[in-house]
C-alpha cells in the first residue's frame, strides 16, 4: 500500500481510533518534532464521545519507519493533504503542537486554496505565530553533541532515551529532519482563515511565550483565544489532565454550534 495514495480506504498517515457512531466531529492531531501518533493515545477515552480522534502518523516513525522523512514543510503538507483528503469530511478540526502547529496551519490554508474546504476550528500549541520571523537557535545542522544538548534543553525527551545509544541512533535522523522542517519554514502571506483559532501554551515555555501565541490572532477573521497551562514546551504532557478537560469543553461547544448551524440551515 502506498503511503501517499490518498485513494486507499485507510491511509498509513492515519491511526483511526474506534469511531463512536454518535461522533459529530473529526479531530485530526499532528505531533511535535520527533513525536508520533502515540502521544495522542489517551485522547479517545478522555475526549467527548461526540468527537472522533484521528492521530496522524508522520513518515519515518512508528509503523512507518521505512518511509522517507520529510525535511521541508510544503512537501510534507502536500503529501499529507493528498493522503488524508478523503477523510476531511465536515465538520472537522485540526490540532497540532510545535512543528505540528505549522503543519495544521499550512494544511488548513492548502485545503481552502485547493479544495474549498476549511476546518471548523484550528487548535495550535507551543509555537509562535507563523508570520513572526524565526529568531531561535537553528539547531538541525549542529554536530551531534550540540544537537543533543539542544534536544535535552527542550525537556521533551526522557532521560532514559537520551542515555540509550541505540534508541538515539534511531531518533537522531527523525529529530534532525523534523527540526529542519520547522526551522526552515518560510511564511507566505495570505488572507486569514475564516475558522476560529485557539492557541495553547506553557507558562514556562521560552520557545513560545504568551506574546508569541497572541500573534496567531492575525491569522483568523473569526474568534480567537489563548489558553496557558503550567509547564514548559511540553505542557501537553505535564498538564495533560487539565489540558484535555479544557479541550473537551471547547470540542463540545464546537460540536453543538455546528449542529445548531446545520439545523438552522434546513428549509
């Protein structure tokens, strides 16, 4: 099965959770650099039954270890759009963290531009707004010792893995490729999205401060909000319970709003 087909019933890009027949909204989830679909494994049981969680599996990890890694965002987003297009049945929402936030954002713009589709909501976390120039350390091309130290400082990789030479030999190419995707991203101005945007952040995250997140407001003509949690760049894990409770409330409201809109549109 080709990973880029997009015509297969089940794409290798997609990990489908058990779909509740009462699900009213599809939530597509994109991981941070080096991450995989497993970071969303607890979500189907934690989020409302009206939401079907679709964790996206990027090439080069988990059961896609032999698929070539992407090193630039346009190619990654284009391939993801082709593979996942049959699954974007409205209403759907996109969610991404760190690198995944850029993927979700550019995917939303591509779907609008090429397919006339737009998500009901865009959720982004742990990444500065796309139009803000990148002023952080470019690390993807550093020698191994310096690169590993940068990864360690981000505090997202367990110490046991950092000290496991064999695991790190597997992880290094993935991390370098993903960091290159994020760090070489070039924003191209376009009209703001018409869907609401929520930006999430960690109060102790130097990579994406509240000010960085507030700038996402420019990317939508609809409502916008910022929600901060205790934790650093990986607040998604350290504050997972509170985060999922917050997301659940938003998704319930989103599903209700969409249901109301569709009911009101009937003759």
